[in-house]
C-alpha cells in the first residue's frame, strides 16, 4: 500500500511538471499607468505576473513603479512615441526627426522617472516605430540600459525588430489588445483570443489599460484561467519566437520538444524520468492533495489531478509484488 501511495506522489509531481512544460504562456501588460491611482490600485491587486507599463511623465509614475516592483511585479517604461494621426501628445514624445542626443536625453529621464523598469514599450508610436532610423536611435539608447523592447505593434510595419539588429536589445511583440473598446463582452472575447493564441503558439502577449471595464473583466477571467495556461512576465518570453518577424537579431528557433511519456497506467513505466523528491513518510490521498497546496488543489489543475487520481486508483493494479 505504501508503495502505491509513494508512486502516487511521484505521479502527481509528474503531472504538475507536464502541465507546466506544456502550458501556454500568457503575458499581460497594463499600459498607461501613472495617471489613475484608483483603477491602478486594482491592477496591483491582481496576480503579480500582470505587469505594468508606466508613462514616465505621469504624476504618479515613480510611486506606481515602486509599488509594483515591491510586490515583485515587472515594470516597463511606457515610452510616448509619435503617432501618425494628430492627437494630444505626452511631453517628450519621441519623434523620428529627433537627434540621437535628444532621444538619449528623453530615455535617460524616463529611466530615472520609472525606477526598476526592465523593459520599455511604446505608447502610440505608429509614426516613430515605422521609422527605421528613428527606432535605431531608440535601440542604441536602450542598449546601455539593458532594457528589452516590447513592441506594442501599433502599426503593421514596425521597424523595431530590424532596428535592434546589431544591439543587445531583445524585442518581443504584442499579439492582442484587450480593450480597443470599453465593452466588457469585447474585452472578454479578446482575453479568450489571447488565451487561445498562447495555447496554439506557445505564448502570447496581451496589452490592456487600467480602465474600469478592463479591470472588471480581468478580475473575472484571471481566477478561471484554464489549467494549461500559465501567466508569465514579459521578460519570460524574451527567447520565444516572435513570429512573422521581418528579420532582425532576435529570432530564436523554437526548441525541439521531446514528447513526454504519458503512460496509460501510471504505475508502470515512464515514471523514472520525472525527478520529484519523494516524501519519506507514509501518505494518503488527502495528504497528497494537501501537499500540493490548497491553492493548487482548488485550481483547475488541482481539480484535474484529483479527478485523474480517482480514476487511476479505481483501475490500479491490486498490490505490487515489491
Ligand atoms: Zn499607451
């Protein structure tokens, strides 16, 4: 009996590992932070994998960056960049016509105003990011700060990836905008699109804003995230293939995945590959679930494991000879 229980622990450890290994990685970044302390406070109540992009000249920029960082949350500089359309601009919006020195000065100020930032993404920027010379100046400035660049992809022909060639700046790309409208049903649909993309392609980055409808939808959807989707910080995706990239220095071919053995009868074969530390003492099923931890046990993954455990114990061989 003890043998069976011990193997069960191994099995559940394996399941957790398989879940993690095969999970689609979803990264969510909330832009435009620094102006709306109330909604932004709600964002800081969300899981810490939800990252924040702070406008460097916003009144609460430093406070929000510091608070987010102190929670272990990833902070980005949300750098204003010139759009093609005429609209009110933030102070120090980067323009393609600016000199390298001017762009360096603006980025240096932004780094000072947004402490703890590890990356940068663009606020607006359809004119700036589609300019190769303009983005080359940005990438050269970023190179000395070891910041990654998350391309918000506000225009299809963004030159960010090409511009990073020859620098150490890693470029990742936004795949889904959560809240082009303030309609909750639309935001929910976009959230599900991001989940689906993460599942099908391995990873996806979604960008939203600290608006009431977005906050509400995220509060509803995040606790029910499917078990095969894991929330990650954008920096966890720096070496993921970014797809349809027009060249550049950042494409990393996808790793060749070895299929994980998933034996039909978990008590025979396939288990040895899983290096899980075994508890020495005697355990029973409920202890096993407790070991996994209440949070996991109550998550969809936990429910799945409990169901599987019951199914397998129903069909398990009587008693091994060993
Ligand atoms: Zn923005």
